[in-house]
C-alpha cells in the first residue's frame, strides 16, 4: 500500500504575497517552492528605465505575461552577441526586439538569450514564472538586497550572484532612478 499525502491548494488574493521592493524593482512572490515543485510565480513591477540586460539560464525555463504597460522584449539567439545593448540584436531568421503590450506571453527555454526593459515613462506589470523553483526566489531576495544597499551596487557582487543562480549575463543590468 502506498501512502498518499494530501496537499491543500493555495489561493493568493490580489495584492497579496510577500513583497520585495527597491527603487529598481518590485517583486511580489505569489507561488514559491514551498507550494509548488514545478515553478515559482511572481508579479513584477518594472519601473521606467529598468533594463534586466540580456542573459540566459542553462537550467531554467521562464514565462512572462505582460499585465499592464509596455516592455521591450527579446527571446532568441542573436546573429552576433555583441555590444552592450541587446535592443539592436537580430535573430538568424530576422526576428528582432518587440514591444510587448498587455496580453503578450513570452516563453524562454533553457539556453535561450532573453531580456526585457521598460523604455516608457510609466511602470509596467508582468506575471513571471520560473521553473524549477526555488532559484529565482533566492536570486530576487539577494539581488534586491544588493540594489537596496547601495545607489551603485558592486558589479562584481552582482556578477557573482548571477553566476550562483544560473544566470549568464550578456549585457549589463541598468536602472535609471527617477
């Protein structure tokens, strides 16, 4: 006879979840590895001027769903990974960076370079899911601590943090405070 352990479901009402907030980004944890073995889910407010920088993960798969506002996004292997501005990159098949509006879904498999930035004057809001948990949960906690601790975070500390959490940074993370 096999034991079966029943698990209760999770309901997170609008506006609820653990919030991490700095001038650079606001992340609300909706579903964590405590509740799911498949994915961590977050609501992310992306302020004007924030650019996560092009990067990739060798193990993680991600899904982004734009809820409000607009974001420049890319999710492809560029012809050439050059320069420090991914917004000029182009895929071998001609795909380019697009302006994502509410309702846009972006799925990023492991190994695929991707990025998002808010070039507008208004905050954008997106639902973000990362699999497997809990790497992105821990990464967000530590990144926001670094960003909150200093107006100009130590690039070496951010580089080391990203390497620990399976993030190969291809172009710089940037945020312009208003």
